C-alpha cells in the first residue's frame, strides 16, 4: 500500500513538474511598488528577495527555472522549500529550515508567489 | 522498488528532455561592430518615468561622471573580456551626441570607472598588462598616476573609484581568480600565459588549510598533472598551517588613498570583485560585489552578486563565504566538487549583505537617488551587465541585462528599466532595440536625471566572449 502511494506521488509530481516547466505565457514585469501590496504579500516579497531572488530573479528564470509563468500546487511548493527530497533529490535548489523561513514566513512567501502569478497577463 | 526506480528514471529524463533548456553558447567570435537598432519603446520603466536614448555610440563604455557645470563624461574601457585591446578614453559628451576626447590611456585597460571631484577626474585603470593604477586627470587631459602596480593582472581588475567628502579616493581591487585557486579557467581568460606567477594576495596574514587542486599543467607541452593551492602561483602546493603573508595593495579589497596621492590604506577586504562603489546620501560607502562562478578548479554553485555596506576594517568572506553563508555546506556545491574551506581561521564573522542579486547577473555600477523630484530618495540604482553563461555556470534563462532599484534597508530589489517581452535578455537576443548590457549609472547634479551607460553587445560563442566594437551607448531616465 505504501509503495503504491509513493508511486502515485511520483507520477503526480513528475507530471506537475513537467507541465509546469512547459508553459510560456506572457509575463508582465514586476514593477509594483511594495507599498501597494497588502502586508502579508509585502512580507513574502521581502523573504523572496532575500532567500529566492538570486536564483529566480523577480520570479524569472536564472539559476533556477521561472516561477511567474506557472501554477504549482501550494503544497508541492511548501514541501520543496522545506526539503530537497520533494523532487527526489534530483534538484540543486537548497532547502530552507524553519530557522531560515518561519511557518508564518512561509505563508507570506506563498501569498507573494500567488500574487506573482496574478501579474500574469 | 524496481518500479519506483524506473519511474524515477523516466521522470528525470522527461524533465531533462522537456522544457528545462539550459542556456548555451551564442553569437560569433568576432569583434567587428554590428548594427544595433535602438528603440526606447522596447524598454519598460515604472509609470511616471520615461527613458530616452542619447545620440552617438561608444566603444566598450564602462563609466560615467558629471562635472560641476553638469557636463557629462563617459569612459571607454580600452579593453574587454575576450582579450581585445583598444584605446581607453575619457570623453565629454554633449546632448547633441558630439564627443570630445579629454584624455587617452595606453594599452593597459580596462579603464573601469571615473569620478569627478573639485576640478579633476579620478580614473581606475584596470591594468591587465602593466598593473592597476589610479589616475588623476586635469580638465585639459594631463594624466598623472597617483598609485600604480596594483595587483590587477588577473580575472578582475582595479574597479570602482569614488572620492569621499573626507578627501580620500576609495577604489575596489578585484581578485585574480574565481575562488583563490589559479587554474585552467585563468589560462582560458588569457592572462595566465602572460603572468605565470600571478596569484591572489591577501590583505592580512592568513593561515591555510592546505587544500590543493589537481589540474593538467596548462603551461607545459606535456600537460602533466600539477597541484595548486590557495593564494599561490599555478602549480604550487600548499600545506596545512601554512601562513601566507598579507600585504598592501592586495586583492579583493576596497582601499583608499589621499586625494593628492600617498600611501594606499586598507578599508575592507574579503570581496571578490568589488566593481561599483558609491556613497549613500547619509555618507555610508556601499559596494557591489560580483559573486563566485561555477568554473575553474574550485567552482561554486548558486552564489549571488551582493550589495554590501562597507564597515572599515572588516573581512567580507572571500574565498570561503558568500555573504554570511559558508560555502562548505550543501547549498554551494558544484556538480562534482564541494568547495572546502581554504582558510583555517577567519578574521571575523563575515557580515550579511544588504541585498542579494541574481547569480551571474554581474551587478556593477551603482548610484543613489538624492532627489525627491526623481523619487526613491535613498534607494540604490544598480546596472546589471548580465550573465556570461555558460562560461560562468549553467542557467535556465538570461540573468541581468537591466537596471534595478534596491531598498538598502530591506534588501527589496525591483526592476527599474528592463526590456519588454515574455523573456528576459539583452536586446540583441530578444531582437529588439532596448537595453544590451548596462554597466554604470549616474544621477545628474540636481538628481533629477539618471544616466545609464550601456556597454553594448557581448556574445558568448564557444570560443569565448565576443564583444562587438562601437555598440555601446547612453540612456537617460527622467520623471515625466
């Protein structure tokens, strides 16, 4: 039963990963002033700029893939941020402990990432 | 179990073969000028601002300054990666596009930065052939050397120069190598064949861990194996506990000297390539530092370019830290090699950066807004030259090639001038008329206009960097 579950999980994540990597929708550049964002999104943005920006600059591709042109389920993003195991250790992205990004910080970060998708026009 | 393995393999190959394309080589190995279409409509700036192209072109422009009467001066480097030497020049530029030569340098570029202060120009001469220098230039073009023989023969040169209100000239000096080990990558750059004994010089005494890296001997016909340690010439081994004497001038440092010349003093060290220097409105010195590459004998993955507030007497972490992070953890591991710590003891705990820019973005020239008319008073504006991938490491998409704004209190970075379109990149690859490789920025004396120096087209074909002559230009951003 346990193996079965993990097989489904692998297929599921694999498809998500593949599909998400293929989209190429037009992006509006992120020039929003931080003062115009609500508090939680603004908090998430600061965390993003300090922890994620170097590899996903403003959500665009860099050392990591682009994030602003796709919709990954939140639970996968959360899991990936916390643990390298989420993409089966295949990746090069670091993981972030609760010490580095608190639970509240992670909620804010997710809110910011969702807001980034909304920029998509 | 077997099923899982097959699935995993399938998944990995699907993803790899799929849409995750890494950026490869592009362009042709030629330095000839190419046509550069210019269209400011291809660039987005925030609402309420406009960007315009100024007439005229420049050959590898690298710096900009403005005199007391508001005249604009542009520096032409006289050297570019790709090992092309031209004549370094200081030019006065009029709004009509007319250029007047104020001073010309010798074959010892790149001239990397210029600052005007009380009637004179101060230029940092990169010094790839004869060593780095700080030059003082009169308005009539008479050049005198305030300091020479700076250790500038390597990957990075004598950089950003700015005169402080304290009457000192502050400048950056880049490191010889990516991460303190001279190797094949330095041979590929071109300088190791010229300067076989050159290596990084620490600013203070350091004690080594005795890490050595094996490569083929690129300097001999036989290509036999040699071992190279940190802060020593190519092919020289080091041992645990070995002391390397510090001396001035040194590499990876911000140093200063009195405005009329005199002894070089250390301000802070442990930088990699402290390219851009600027004082904030409250008088603090800030420096942009180009982070590690994934190249050479001790490659480093995922190290961003950093913005630091300079605290005198402090060590900033090179070659063992990226900001406050030790490289020896899991996060900076390159494909096969984990960068081990080279130093046995650290002078201090390296400070965290003020902001972290894109890995390989080449975040270079910096200036601060001081005007409430222009807005964003106290924010830093940083020119991002853009990546030199794949030679510096692999990336999923172009990084940099734009102007960003940084809140130095929070580290919040946002785009301020960037090419339009669904993808990021230089105008030449986007087939547009926008930004190519911004390298320096400067506000006008009244603070209401922001000038952006655009180096021009530099492609990355397989044979190494290919800068195109006379494709540089100047942009101007102002409030509508």
